[in-house]
């Protein structure tokens, strides 16, 4: 009689074989058609949960399917590890945010590996690593020098518990999506990118993404925020109006009626 199948033993054996062989490493020199599968990177909060399992299982199925169809598949993993949530968690636990973040990454990496996903771990990176965010800083400086970055005061959604700014989509029934605190409206100095200079190009590009969900494209359009209106003149017949010195003065000639002119407006 065959021995009873032991999934824990089998998983560990084959995952070790995959790692030793580099079974899921993508080769840039491959002659096969290339496919890029990317799920949203997880925030290293400490432990994976069923939402992570669901999300990365769907990506894993797609990556494996395309590999079986003959594609050279790049399916990487990384960590969305830079921001206020990590700092707030570190303050709460009285540890350095770097220590907290890297420890969580190690734990979650081990958990994800045990699930046996077809990931190219050789491509792993974290957004809190200077080797990564240094490129973002360099890009910011390039944009600033090109006049595409500016700073001004603007009203924001402020979460008093997480002590950070929230996008409109992160405010649910007037409360912060993570903390549940009532959101305040504050004016803060902020950096802005002049995407309005490229708004029409961005909107035209959205029109080519016919495989994107309609709700995602609509969200992007709303973020760009283009609105179209009409500007035109009327010729009015009005009585003379009273001047500042108390006397009556004739009205100035009204501009001649014009054809309506379309104009576009973008958020500042």
C-alpha cells in the first residue's frame, strides 16, 4: 500500500528544488515571448492574512498559466515599506522603524515562500531601501529642475491618529480608512507635480487601455480632473448706471455677441 501523501514534506521538498534550480527566475536573454505579472506589493505589517493569500494566489495562477503557454514570465515580489504607518507602528512599539520594518519583511517573506508561489525572489526589493528610493529622489530633482514640481498651501484630509494626509478615497463616512478617526480639514504646505501640463496626453492614453476595468479608468479620469465649459458674451440693453460721484453716466459699449468658445479647466 502506498504511503499516505504528506503535503508538508512534499511542499518543502519541491520548494527547495525550485529554489536550487531557479525555476521561476526570469531571463532577459530568453528568446521566448515575455510576460510581466505584477500584483500590488504588500505593506509589511508583520504577518500575512487571507487577503494576501487571495491576492497572490490569483497572480500565481496567471504567472504559471503563462509560463505553461511558453512565455518567459517575470513575476517579482517587493515590499511597499516606506511611509507613516511604519513610523506610527514603531512609535507605538517603541522600536526603530527600520528594525520593525525589516523584521516584518523577514517574517512575511518566509510565510509567502511556504505557500510555494511562482515568484522570482531574485528580483525582490523594498521601497524603504536607499538603493530603491534614491532613484525616486533623483527623478524628483529632475522634475524640479524642469519646472514640473512646485510647492503651495492646500487644504487636505488630515488623520489625527495616523498623523498623515489621506486621499479622498481613504476617507470613508468622514473617517480615516485605517485608524477610524474623524478626519479634519487642514491647510498644509505640500509638493505638487504639474500633471496638468500633460493632462490631455494622460487622458488620451487612458483611452487606449481598453482592457482596464471601467471603474479604474473613471477613477484615473477624476484624478486628472479635466472639466469642459463654454465661454461667450451677451449684448445687453441696459439703462445708464449711477457713477461714483452721484451722477448718471452712459454705459460703455457692450462687446458684440460671439460664437461660444470651448475651454478646459484643470485642478490647480
